C-alpha cells in the first residue's frame, strides 16, 4: 500500500482574540436601540503578517513560507449566540497596522453580566442556537454542503468556507455590553493543498476534473473543475469526520478513468494548512455488459473458429480478460483465447465470463455439422465427370437423390453413373450398393 505524505506546514492563521475589558470601555459606547443592548468589542487580527481576510494569501518564501495569512475586513458579519438567541455583529473598522477590528451589534434576549456567549463566523453559517455537538449551535446545512461542491481554489474556500467559532463571557452594564475577557476563536476547517500524480515509475501529473475525499463510504469534501488540474486546494472540517480511525480515500476523475488512493487512520486538525503529494493508481472498472462477435454459429467436425468479446458497458473497463467454458466438450471444446474446435455432430454452448469479478457473461450456441468431403467420378466411355460432395455418414442413396440426373439405381441395388456403367469400390473391386456409406478419401471409379 502506498502511503500519502501528509504534513503540517504551519498552523492556518484563522485565529482571532478579543482584547481584555480594559480595551472595551462600556462608557464610550453609543446608545442601543430600544429594548436592546449595545455591544462593542475590539478583536485582534487573526494572525501576524496578515493581508486580507477575504483574500487568503499563501506565503511561499521567507520565514513564513507555507502559511496562509488572513485579516478582518470591514463588513464581515459575526454571529453572537447566547441564551438561545442569535444576534449579528458587524466589523466596523480594521486597523491597517495592527489588524485589530472593532465589531458592533444590538443584542437581544435580555443577557446579563457573565452570560456565556459564542462567536461564530460567518454569521450566516449559524442556522439556529439549538445545541449540536461538537458546536454550541446548529450549523447551516447549506454552508456545509459547499464543502462537497468546491472548485479546488483557495479563493473558493476564503469566500465560502472560512468557518470559525469561539466562546467567552459577556460584560453587561446597563444597556451596554462587551466581552469580559480575551476570547480565542479558532478555525473549524483545515486546508489541504494536494498535488495529484499517477503511480508510474516516473510519475505523471493527473489533470483531474473532480477530486473527492471519503471517510469509509461518506464523502467529506469534493471539488470539481471543468478543464481539469493536478493541484487542488481542499477544505475539510475535521470535527465532522465520523471515524478518524477508519479508511480514508481520494478518488480523482481523469477523462473516463478513475484513480484512487486510500489509507487507514488520518489525523487532521482544524486550523492547520497541509501540503501533500498523492500518488494514485488507476481503479479497476468492471464491465456491466459484454457481447460475443456471434450469438450462434455452425462449424464442421474437425474445423475451428475463434470467438471474440467486446465490453460494451463501460467501454473503459480496465480488465478485459475472460474465462471460456463449453457446455459439452464431447461436441465442441474451447481454449482461453476463444478458439472453438468442433469434435462431433451436435450442439454446445460456448460462454465467456469477465474476469473482473462482475460475473458478466455472454454465450454463443455452436452447432457442429458433419465434415464435408468430395471426389470426382469419370465415365470411361463418354468422359462425363461428376464432383460428388458428401458429409461423413451419407449413403449412396443420399447421393442418388442429390444427383438424380446423373446417378441412378440399377435393379434397386447398384449405383449406376449416366450411361457409362456401375460405380465400383476400388478397395473391394465390387460394385457399390446403394445402401453403402460413402468413404472419405476413396477414389471410386466406373466400369
């Protein structure tokens, strides 16, 4: 079994932290709307050396190589989940130097000082405040469906799947609220940069139009492109993988072929950025239907005929070898190249079975007929000639019927030829009786 090279280059910079309450002075806040508390807090930049939050930047050189940096953007929406209520905070300002952001919201539900609060980004990823392990809220199913319909780019992940969640305590005074202490809001996702290649002695890049990541039989992430590429960025949500000790596999679609890789047990950590080269083998594609070049045929005793097989569905089946069998070897035999040999008169079925485990078969009915012989009779007086064709087992009576204009019965016992005389058996030097069988390779004459 080939092993995937999996390694963490650096922690994905998807962590934000709230400042202490000293930075969130309640007395400086603007008034809240009627019946609501005015919430204001300053949150730290997600990581050092950040660029923009909605435009991930992959650092490829220097001390920070192998990291992805992010930064808040004005207008970002963050859900505040507390007391069974979901409110929405908005990033109002971002400090270009420090990366710190100020978020504001009018919160409802009559929270009190020291209440638990969960911060979730993006806000529209939260479906409701009903608890669901391992999150303190129910995630929007549409958001997680996007994990299975990615396009393999970092841009898609940053715009659709930048998911994170943290918790803290509310500080409430009158109609104003902030965060009581620092809050870490880690990412729920990890990002995987995958380079695809085949398992040839000198590997070739696999330009796949689709890449699927599977845990046992469940799809955990999938991405597709219209033109195909060998490098994919894939977002995975580790906390939603049901069986971390189970079998993990990748499936890549390359043209009409499928390539696969699998291993048992895989430890992915949220907030990490991984880079891996995945060496994949072409998957065996079983046939679902096959045909023979003939469904029935007729051959003579002692002759041969070779049957051929066509896999008609799918046409890219990788195993196109077959096992051949005969229903009656006393009538017709068959070798493993499909060559049929007629043994004796009768009917036998020749069957080809695909060797890929599908059990798909195709059958040809073979009718074996007697072997055809011939010889020439020449009249000694007229010089007339007759080519007599007969099958093994035919009698001279059969020939008299077949060649009635030339052969005839004489006194219902002997075989006559035209007006030249009676047919004689050279082995016995006796006239031939009409009930005698014709003997192959014997030179009959007329006298």
